[in-house]
C-alpha cells in the first residue's frame, strides 16, 4: 500500500442512516462550511465501503476504560438532572444549528462594508463568527454525546432500575426528545419559531 497522501478533492459528505445524531450534525456543519453537498448513503452487510472524496467522522473513544470504584454509589436521584442537561443542550443545539445555517447563507458583502459586524466594543470579523458558531456546535455536540453515553452506561443500570416509573418515563422522554432534536435541529428550530414568534403575532 502506498504511503502517498490522498490529495483528491472532496466532492461530498456521505450521510449514513446509522450515523449517531451528533455525527449527522457534525457532517452537516462541515458540509455547509466547506460548501459540499450531503449525500445519503447506505451500509452494506459487509460494512461501509471507502469512497473517494468521502468525509468520515470517527467518534473519539477517549480512554479505553474508566477506573470506576466498585463501591461508588450511583444514586438514581441524579439520573433525571443529567437527562435534563442533555435535553437542554439538545434544544440549544437545535437553535444554534439553525442560526449557523441562516448566518452562513448571508453574504458578507450584503451586510458589511468591512467584513465585520458590531460596534461599541462588540466587534467581530464575519469569518470569526462563522468559525465560533461551528466551534460552539462541536463543543455542545461532544458534551451531549458524552452525557448520553453516561446516562446509558452499564454502571447506571442497577440504580435506574430502582427509579419510580414516572421518573423512568420522564428520563426516557427527555432522551428521546433530545435524539429527535439532534437528528433534525432545523426542524425543531422552525417549530419553535412558529410557536414563539408567528403564533404570538397572530394572537395580537
């Protein structure tokens, strides 16, 4: 196998049905930033086939194993607060992803003569704003993924089994809502805009 680096240009970002929600968001963010189309792809029984020009996102596995003391008390009372954080971050991701998408569609020359926005001390280059939005999305996405894995970790299963049925249902609902939002953040933002802005105007 040749060690020569593949310098062929990227032509598309492949979106697989079994991609994790945060990976789908990361791919969409990258595609918008680089001006690449997102192409739906499927996995074969033999696995995914490497395609020229494909962008792949590999989940950072971090340490192979956490050193968790066997006598640590994973108290079920903290599962719901963790799930609430995941849900809240997912809502933020929905709005932030939509905001980034909308901002990236605005041509700098149409809103700024100097490539900057702001005033009275709050001034940023438009290019920096685009970068900061992408960084914020990546940070929130990684945090959601980490907390999602934590809540669903084997070390929480014994204590989760002791939770009242109402609390179990609430946690499951928050986790499911979070996954739905992350899978289509723009749709979530559009729905919220309809409810919080347009509906309020109609009722006036």
